[in-house]
């Protein structure tokens, strides 16, 4: 919950904008600001104060106790020009909150945390438990000193400027070990503990068995991701409370599912009791992994421990038509999250400045789409966080299709939508896509011309607005005239046609012509051609397709 406090009418206006935008995340505190800040500080995870920074410093200073637990505090000035991360930039999430507030209110976020200012991922912001000398290792990263990454477990981390060797170390491990000097331990949630228990088994016995098994195997309880058991034990108090004390979810499986899992130590007892020959081992292994601790028993409980490797993550990101302000916030976030970036060299150049230090870039030239898709999937399978970029929307004539054809169920895949060339061109022309429309690529490199021609003819006969991608190149100069001739069989010569080149880019050009007047020689691969239907009209120099044919009849 975010507490909102203001002292003036201007502050209240901005405060109420946040409250309206985030009704489920915010709570407005009225009354004298001193009491409001104290109440919000005690009751909320974060605060946004529409007050002078000096006033907020004096109000919150007596309330501060521990940066790991104190709320994050953001200060917005009276004119709404700046959103300042004041307290709890990392631990309290104030840095990210300042960015969110700035985006919503049109204010400039001010973040002074050293790693954020340098574009580095803070070691205490990775979402993993962290131990060791965070300050010293972070300072080494900032100073450009060699910091070695020792990944004992494969896990998708954000980019970090690490080296093969160094006097400072980041160790990714689920082992029960103490950090060495100048070392930070990151604890990935890689361990799954399968648990079985007799009815009313005490929580202390269940928890003691789990903790003893981890200790004997040299495993850290901070890397336990979940407890797992059979559905019949979903409400068993000792198991439920053990999960609560460990701070992890309890995941359950049906007896039928667990009976299909191959385990080293099946037993008749659970088969008779709940319908599966294994509970602890089978539930720990239900989604795969390496069995580190086979079944161990106490008087009333059993447990087993499995290491489940981190799944690689592939984000297929659409960059939009080229203009930076048409790149979505979600796309920017994915670019900053990825430790490996794969893309066409000219697209990489568009967003290189957004990448965090340490991002590994794998770029290639035109015509290597399948190779880039394979590379991205291979990197994700190694456990990396990968971003595969393409122009427009990644799912429209771009990289999502070849990537998903390569990707299996062994990696996580995220699609990030982008503004397509057809949409960017349509906005420039007016509203040509106001009714049913279709996009057709005229490139026959991957699709036989016979198929393309059949699609063009179907669109012509159905009276659908058509946007042509890849309309004409030096080696393909006859396809566009042929497609226009097919459309001309069903549409008047005066049908409006919009031609947009390099939509949204500095050298953007656009013009409105007609089906009869369009000269295909003026079109190239950087151009999008949109041909209207029988209802499309030019109105005040804009191309407009009405939402319904009733409008057309009324206009006549």
C-alpha cells in the first residue's frame, strides 16, 4: 500500500491523480501532515509526499530504523516537476516508485542511488536473498574493478559487468556457506522440498526434519522455493504451518500425478494411505530436477529435497517503428532486464543506450532471422535472461514466429507487443484502418507468389483495406504492380492509397494518392502502402475508412 500525503491544494490535485490511477494501491492521508506522515509510515510499504524535501526529511528522520524494513519515500515538489526518491531507494522500492510516479504525473524521476545512477542492477534489488559485503562489491562494480561471477546454479540474472577473475566475487549458490571477504552470496530459489506427514504431525517435527535434512546436505534454507505434497495433505496443519514459517508456498499434486513419477524409494504405506507409492520424493520431483536428498523419515513425517535449475527466459521484444517515444515502457524494462540481447545490428543501434552495463550483445546482419532465433533460444536454454528484438511488433513479420518455432517447454517465453508499421503509417495517414483490414507481405522469399496472389485476390473480393509490407525491392519490382492490378479489378481508380516511408523516423515521408495514380517505382522496402476499400474517402487531406457502411450511404 502506498500512502499519499499533501499539504496544499496543488499537491492535492496531483495526489488525487495518483489515487485515481492506482485505487487498489493507494490510501490518502488527510489532516495535519505530521500526523499523516507518521500514520502512513507505520501502515504503508511506501509513501508519496507532495511536500518540500526538507519538510519530509524532518518528519521521517525520527521514524527511520532499518533500511531493509523502512518504507520507501518519494517526494514530489509543489509544481510537479520532480519525483525524488528520498528514502529506501532499493529496499523500499522508492527508485522504481519515483519512475512510476514520474511517468504518471509527467515529472522527472530523480534517483541518486549509485547503482541506479550508473545504470547498474543493484545486488540487493535482484529479487534474491543476498548475503555478504554488498557495499564493497557494489562499489567495485561502480569503479570498474574486476568482479568475478561464480554461478554454481544456472539462474537468469540481469546484466552485471562481471569478469572471469577478480578480487571481488558474486557467488550464485544454494549451498549453506558463509560469504568470504569481498564476496556477495546470491541465493536462488532453486530447492524444492517434498513433504509427507501422518495425520496431525506436529509442525516442529515437520520443520525439524526439513531443516535437519538441509543442514546435513549442506543446503541453504534461504534457497527453498516451495514445499510440495499430495493433495490429500493440502490442509495438514503441520505441513501448512511449516510452509508459513519458511515463508514459501505449499504446492500440491494429485495422487494420480505423483504415482507416475519415477522415484528411488517407493513404499506401500503411502500407497495404502493416499493412493501413491511416494509423497515426499514424488512431489519434490513432480516438475523435474536433481534429487539431492532422498527420502528421510522422522516418527511422523518424511521429506526429500530436489534442486530445480532456473528456467531460462526469452523475451521477444517489439521495438516499434523507430521513434523512441513509440517504444513501450514494457519493452524498455525487458531490455534492461536481459543479460543477453540478440538482434539485427541496425535495431541494436536504436536501443544500445538503454542497455545496462554488462549486457552481452549478439548482433548480425540482414537475412539471418532463423539464425538469430536459434541463438536466442540456445542462450535461454543455458539459463540466461534473453531479449530477442525486432521492429514493429515482434509477432508481425518479425522474430516471434521463428523464435517460438524453436523454443520448447523448457524455457519461459514472454512476448512484448510493439507498434506495427501498419499502425504507425495509419496514424500518419488519418484513419485508413477504421474498418476490417488485412496486412499482406509481398515478399516471396518465404512464401510462394501463388499463395500471396490468392490472398490479395481474396482481400480484393472481400472489399477489405489492404496494407502491403515489403512492397518492392531492387530484385522484386513486379509484385506490387501485380497486386495493385488485382485490387483494381474490384475497386475504382479513385480509391485512396496512402504511401508512408520510414514512419515515425526523422526522414519520414507520406503522401495520399489513388489506385490509378500510384507509381510503384516510388516505393521501396522502407515503405508501407495502404489501399482503401470501396468506402474509404479522402477528407480534408486525410485517408478515412468509416467504421460502418451506413456512414457511406449517408454521405452519398
